[in-house]
C-alpha cells in the first residue's frame, strides 16, 4: 500500500495472533495496551507500507524512502498522546513548546487499537495535529474525527 495522509486504513488480526496456549480473547485484550501493541505494530507497518523502514531512532520510529520521519502512536481508551516519549508516564510532564516543536518536524502514524483485533491506521502530519491539539493529546471523544 502507498502512504496517503488523512486516509484511514483498516486491518483485522482476527485469527492471526497467537502465543502459546493463551486464548485469543486474552491476547486481543493485551493488544489493547499501547505499550505492548506498539512494538508489534511498528514492525507490521513495514509490511503494510513497504516504503517505511523501522529505525527505532530517538524521536521517531520509521523513515520512508524519501527520508521523511514518522513516529507511531497508539490510540487507546485514553486517547492518543503524540508528545515525545520522555514526556509520557508517571512523574513526567508535558513541555508544550518542546513537544510542539518536535511534532512540527515529523509525521505520525496513528493506530487505533481500541477494538483490537480490528486496527485502524491513519497518517497525520505533525503540523496538522499540533494545529488541532496544542496539548499534543487527542481525547477519546475525537476518535471518530481522527479516524474519519
């Protein structure tokens, strides 16, 4: 598939995810956690979108064939945070100016995992996200808007 910004791509992992003897329902529930799902999605995105290369660099996860940088983020029951990882988590806080500066320099691959095994993916320009969400967070109530 070719990357197209603001287009929602839909995928379904039903019947294709397993680990040992765990029931699919448990695995599906586990993959609704962005901390776990993101590691797998970062690699799966290369398969779906061959122009992407996983690089796991500071501040971004992928580059395309033109050298454009992308950071993959998961949309969960808590919404989506597109600030640098150093600003997400217990005891960390948002530095709005730094987060916005970073977001304005890269693009994002937003992956909706709320209904895993169904996954929606949309590519967004960081500048567009900052214009719409200055606090670098998309609330859950805007899920349909983000993945329209």
